[in-house]
């Protein structure tokens, strides 16, 4: 790794780079799959941290890929909820000679929930061929209510700290794949968890997937690269640092952390795409519509850091780790400093700017009252099968405007004054002929018409 040392206002900025500096090489940008995430523009929660590690009790050894489950673990009594036969405990031995997938999850982890929903469906489809056992440290009552609301059928293990000791980890979801012989076939994150791979294990074939790597001794509460925490470093009072991604860690970003003992402020982004780093400096970006982000960048190598490629993956060459430590300061001042660092590092300017554009405008008609929701379950099929009638039930207009922003060729501006919930039905939008959609919405009290509006954009451009 090459070190490029710059001095700025008598403060040391250390940029740890390896084999690239922005603008020197052309690379294609591979977009993150997210949170995971996610679900929104940035995958802030695609990797959730859970401090499930603890000192192993006597006789308990960490199990790794290739290990056989010990008899003590097979016969361990595990407390469960949501068992279809009403059982309060199970043993892994009850499922010997079948593939077993242990799924460590939590109710606050979006990636866990999405994956567990899929696993619940797979278990129903393969009831006698595989055993899927979710495991959570959440409060029992909270977990029960959460599972009941989603009508999952999988029994879930609760209050089992010893499983955390056999399979220590920091990040969830966390999966242990055990084959028919009781051998740990793989330890993975969410990416390989699908029906095809599960059938591979059922068929007795080797599971060729990457195993999850975690630095269990990494401490997010300490600065990066100091005292060996993720790398080498020295005690400092001011530092701006960019580096390659750190293997074994997942993407995460922090708020401004004020240390009144050492009189410093700190903020970081670990293993992030460039745009995610900009969201640290410009907080509004964290919920900003992606269709209103413009890249006015001529340099193809720099542009590739932001523009999604066809294969939907993210090259490690387009991930960065960043940390800023400054003397104790107000959070907004610290974020301003992050913006300056990004401008210097990437050689790009960033700003919010209002622009007059062609768009579609949603407005309420007097007949909207007929679409007021009658209540019931909140649901929709907006991103379901193509060519089916779309509906939203007991949802706000945000669901409709967000969907239309994804589908229509122009931005959709919501000028509805009503903020209650609605029940709506309309045909699958045809961007070549919007009249059926417009007519259906108009009959329910909503106007969707072309217009011109001055709206806010986030611009990243050449300096």
C-alpha cells in the first residue's frame, strides 16, 4: 500500500491508497446489491452489527467449516417459540440425517427479515428435505409478536447464548450449513442462501460458496488503524484518512462521535461506495430520491465510481474506507470538513441545486374522498408480477409516488395535500400510453399530468 501524504492548513491528512488514485486508472463501477439493502439508495443496514461473541465456557469450542457437530451440541435442549406442534424445546438431534441451516437473525435487521421470509417459504416447499432453524437474542415477547404478524411457520430458538459461543459472530444474518453427516458445510452471510444452494446440500453435493470472514476482535468504538484495530496507526489528534476496503468487515457508517475525554470529534465510513461517503457529508442524501442525483463528470474513471453497471456488483476497487478525527467540534462543522475531504480526494464538487424540469405532477381532486382508506391490512403489489392490476391498500400517497418515480421516464412531484391513507387500483403503467393510468387515477380523485417544476437536485460535477 502506497502512502500519499499531504499537508493542509498544517494538519496531516493521510491517504492510504493501493494501486489507484482517483482519475489515474479507468475501472467500471459495480453497484452494491443492498442491504441488503436495502432499500433506499444506500445500503446502510446491509450488514448489521451484533455483539454475539463472548468468552467460551469450559468445554465449548468454536466450530468451523469442516467440523462435526459435537454430541453435546446435538443433545442441547433449545428453547423455541412458534413451534407448529406447540413444543417449548427442541434438540438438533431431532433432525439428524437431514441438512440443517441455523439462521442467526434479529427483528431490527432488514436483511435478516428479507432472507428469513424467503427461508420460511422454502421450508414450506421442502418440509421433509431440510430443517431451517432461526435463532434470535431478541426479547421473547417481541420476537413472538413479530413472527405472528408475518405468519411465519418456522420455530425460532430464543435465549440460547451457548449457540453464540459455538458460532461466534459480529454481523447478522449469519448462517451455519450442516449437511446430512452432521458436518459444517459452510458458514455464510445472506448472499448464498437460496433454494438452489439448499437443494445442492440436500443432494449431498459440495456447496461451492464463499465462506463468511469476520474480524471478531475489531472494535467499532476505537479509531481505525490505531493499536492494530483494523491495521497499523499512531495516537493522533487530527486525521483524515482514505484507504482500500478492509477485508472481513462489512459496510457501516457512523454519526459524529464526540469524545469529551480526549476532546476529539470522529466520523467514519467503512467499506463504502463513493456516493455513500457523500451521504456522510450531506445527510439529506440518506433519504434523497436517486433519480434526482446528477453526475456531471467527464472523466470516465471518476464517473464509474458512481454509475451503476449491468452486472450489479461492486468491485473492491470502488469501495473506500474513510475516517476523520478533528478537535472537538459541532457535528455540522465536522460534516463540512468531510465535504472538503471528498472534494480533495475525488477531485469533484458537490452541491444541492434547484432546477426547472419537465415532470409529472400528482394533485388531489375533489373526489379524492372516495379513495380514503377503509382500513385493514397495509399492503400493495406495486413491484409484483408484470401486467397485473396494481393496488395499494391502507397506504399513503408516498407509496404511489415512489412507485411512479421508478417506472415513469420523468420525475414525479407529489403536490397532494392529503396525508392520510388510501385504497387505490390502477393498471400496470405503460410508458408509451399513460392514458389508462391517468384515467384510473382521475376516477379515484388523483390527477397525474405533465408540468414544469423547480425541484432540488444533488449535483456531483468536475471541479
